[in-house]
C-alpha cells in the first residue's frame, strides 16, 4: 500500500511551532538588550513592593520589548500608512523612545538612570541598520555613529541630572526638551508620500 505524496506547498503541522520558536529566539542580543532596557525603565527595585497589577504590567512590557527589539534589516518599503503598520515597521525606534518616556515617568534612582543610559546606548548601536545591517553601505564608518551616540547619551544624561527643578525657569528647558523630542520622533517616523525623483 502506498501513501500519497505530500504536496510541495504543504508543511508539517509542527513546522508552524518551530517557525514561531525560531522567530522568538532570533537575534538574541537585540532581544536581551531591548528587554533589559524596558524592564530597567520600569524601576524594578520599586516594582518589587508594588501591587500585583503593576508587576503584571512590567511582565507585559518585557514581553512587548522581546517582540519589538530585533533589528529590521531590510530596505525601507512603505506597505501601508496606518499607524499600526508604521509603528511595527519602526518598532526599534518606538521601543527606546517608550522606554525613555517610561523612565522619565517612574523617576528611577541615579544608579539606575546610568544603567538605562548604558543599555540604551548598547541597544541603539546593536540595532542600527545603517552600520550593523547587511543593507548598510560598504564604506560606512562604524566608529563615527558610535561616538555620536555615546556623546548624545552623555549630554542627555547630564542635562537630565541638571539641578533646575527648583528654579523659576525650570519650565524652559523642560519645554525645549519636549519640543526637540517631538521633532526628532516626527523626523524619525516621517515617510514620503511621493516617490523620489
């Protein structure tokens, strides 16, 4: 008795699970750094004494970061202009921005702020498709972006620790920081509606 040959396009039932496991464990360095950044931004020492709902939200943030952390090493192709699609395509930009906003809301201690800054720098350098991806130009220098990112991180860290909270002009640097952050996010997420040329 002979069995019918499998169709060329059909896959075994276990291959979907294997594909899902492979996708969730690929680019492990990106995932570990992104998840550590998100968890550190939640201020884990303070979360140890928080209610169960807060702990569950931190676990949800860690799971979302694990999904969003890997670098998208592909040519920029616009498939849809919906916010959900754009955010999924730019998730390596959304993840650090959300982590920084979360860290600003939780107000972690100084030692944890330094750890968050170091994790942010490492994550940005590892997931930078312009220098670390296969689609990067072959003659692109890798030290210049690393030095620029380290300098920018140090400047932002020092500016965040400046003692201006109790002064009468504290709103000016805060409003400038919010405005510049908004402009940077708009520029990072901007897509052209017209084809170039």
